[in-house]
């Protein structure tokens, strides 16, 4: 992609009306634009990141046996009344049509999926089912000042599992704990599995919490990695010695990037979702629910992966792998840069080529740091023929390497 053609450019200063680091950096670097409080448009650069995150999550959900579908955002009021949530779900957006019909604008999808599944489940042979979607959710959040961390419209992955017994549900729940750990690692986040209260349906749930000063949650955890509880429910106090001798427990601020919990038969009962078991006895299906805030993950990555100059994307989710630029506009330099660009494209490398001729080299370097693509490649007259400057966004030193070697390294090298 040529930067001169890219829709959505960097801007000189971070927007003054944004408090959160993720919103400041993502807007300044040209990834997103604010529409209203908690509502953001994703520009081409931003959508690339969101898609990379979504695809990693999609692969892992498929690995867990999940099947992807896409449910509606306009949801029937009657279904929300059936579960009693039309009046009790605080953040529910309610829409009135000109024909005096009312809808909920989907903040979560039990009210749609459970009646839908009910059409297809009759016998134990139809279970288990693991269904998920990646879709925008709508919530009338009280405060939306944290950029992508708390949207009123935001992208979520929500998976719902349906089982014939609690035993089978727990087996899948345990598998999902493993899958979640792996997913967050692949996304470049170290997320701490944290025990939290289970709300009304169960004694516990698990949250995936990323340590970050700007987070709205707090956990009490053992840095040795064997214990973490949401501070809201925790009985233990900060400073208590860990039972396994890892030293004192710590209290830190965190961002919840995902959570999993048991719904058991709460929604099956509301919608009469039953099946015939092996003995022909009618039983309620039991359910679990597994969420990841995809746009919140993107905001979280920016909150934890940045420096004074801008964003430092983990390579797995970066919008492009390499950022190519020239330091002057001599014909020789431009010809060589064009050649490098073609070679990289032929090799199948996602490269952003800053081909602008009307901005200074200093500006191009500053923009490259702000945008945060993992590898920066510079063509100049100083680098001898067939050589190119290579620098990783997460390292200080630049090096001069042969062009052929650079292409190979861009293709293959792990940049951790
Ligand atoms: P929170 O306590 O932060 O409001 P929640 O308990 O309401 O989260 P869920 O309804 O379980 O969250 O949603 C699943 C995931 O979706 C959360 O773990 C979080 O990562 C993400 N999420 C929830 N609300 C928002 C929001 N307003 N903006 C962005 N992501 C969100
Ligand atoms: Mg919430």
C-alpha cells in the first residue's frame, strides 16, 4: 500500500478531547476517528488491526469446536421480556419504530440465540453445540471516556455453548480456559486468569485481566502466577504471603479483555430449551458463555505497547509488517525504493510504502514511529547499492543489510 493513497493520515497533535492514551494515539496515527463518545469509526489502518485480532480469535474458537454464525442486532422486545431483562439490563438501548414496535439493540445475544437453537435441538444427539459470532454490540454505558476500552458500540466475540449435562459443560469450560490463555498470548497480551463472582447463575466466573494503570478493574494476585482474584470479591488482602511461597500478593489496576462464565439452565428455562436424554427423559440444556472484547483488545494493546514516539504493535496484530521509506527525493533513491517495494510485494509481504515527496524525512520517520509497524526499511543514498537500512520498532539500533537478506528477514524473522 502506498501511503500517499491511504485513506486516513497521521495528524500533528493528539486530539485534546480524548483522555485515554489508546484513543489519543490511534486517532493521531490515523487508525480510528471518533463519531461520538464511545463510538469510533475504523479507518483502513485500524480495520487491518481489528481483522488480525478477529482472525486469531476466530482460529482459536474454531479449534475449540466452535461454529461461526452471525446474529441480528435488532432484537425482539418479547424475548427480552421473557428473560426479565427488558427492564433490568441498565445499558440496554431500546428502539421504537414508526410502527410502534419496540426492539432492543443487541448488547449480548442469549435472547436471540437460545430461541434459535431451540428450533434445532430435540435429542441428546443434537448436543453439544458451540456457536459464536464476531459482531458489533451496543451498550448505553454510563461513562465512555476510555477510547476503545469502553465503547457504546464495540466489537465483541461471543461464544455460547449448549450441553446435555453440567459435567460436559465443565469439560468444555476447562478447555476454554486453556484456549483463552493461548489466544491472548497469540494476541501479544499477557492476560491473568482471574476468579470473579459468577453473578446470579454460578459461584464463580473467570476474567482475563491485563495489568495496566488506566484499567477500570483491580485484581489481587500472586506475581508467581498461581492466584488472582478480582479485588471486588476477594476475601484476601494485598500483602498476604502467597501459600506457595512466591512472596506477598499484589493489588494492581487491570483491563478485562475477556471473560467466561456458566449460565447453566437460566436461559434454557426462560425459552423452554429442552432435549430428550438417552432414557427419553425431557431435560433442560445447560449453557456457558465466553466473551472477548475485540475492539477493547485493540485499545489494550495500544495502552501497554507504546513509547514516547507512538505505538509499538506486536507483530501478530500489526497493520503491516514493514514500513518502507526514502530519505530524499533523488531519482536514484526513488527508483531503488520502488524496486524494493515491488520485491517485497512479490514475496507476499504486507508493506506500507511512504512514497510522499512533499514531506521531510524527519516527518516520515516520526510518522513511522507513531504508526508503529514492526519493521522500518529505509532507502537512502548513504546505503550502498543493494543495501537497505533495517530497524525494528521495538529495538534502538538500526543496521544496514543486503536487500535480498532484508526481504528474507521480513518474510520469516520473529521479532520478539
Ligand atoms: P465490563 O465489566 O468491563 O463492563 P462486562 O462484564 O460487561 O465488562 P461482558 O458483557 O461479559 O463484559 O462482555 C464480554 C467482553 O466484552 C468483556 O470481557 C470486555 O472485554 C468486552 N466489553 C464489555 N463491555 C465493553 C465496552 N463497553 N466496550 C468495549 N468492550 C467491552
Ligand atoms: Mg459491562
